[in-house]
């Protein structure tokens, strides 16, 4: 296992232009074994969250994930896992069809 070499702190401000709510602030911490500068870390972190947001959007649109209420036990986590498996199977099927 590589040794941790960096602790990253990101403070973000979200502005709402067409709302009474003016701003929202958040602080996030990351640990890393990489030897990057601040700009490289920012790029990697933004890229990671862009991929996460794209996955959430795809699940929401393709499977109407937000329309279902899952509250009992681990139902929400189990359902989310099944949807991700289904999405990956669909992507594999599409790739095989194209090639």
C-alpha cells in the first residue's frame, strides 16, 4: 500500500441566481498518495464528480430512480445496486450490437 502524502481541503460556494437562496457553502476533505499540485488535484476531483453526476443522471432518467420510495431496511442500497448492474448490462449489450 502506498503511503498517504496529501490531505486536500476544498471549499466550494454554490450560487443560486434565480432564487431567494443566495449561496451555499461546503467543505470537502480528501486524502491521497499522489504527488500532485493543487490544479491537478482539482482537475481529478472535478472529473470524478462529473462521472458520478452523469451516472446519477443516467439512472434517474433511464430507470426513473427518483420516482420510487424505498425506505425499509437496505432497500434503497439494494435497489441502487441492481440498477447499476442493469445499466452496465445494457451498455455491454449495446457495445456488442454496435461491434
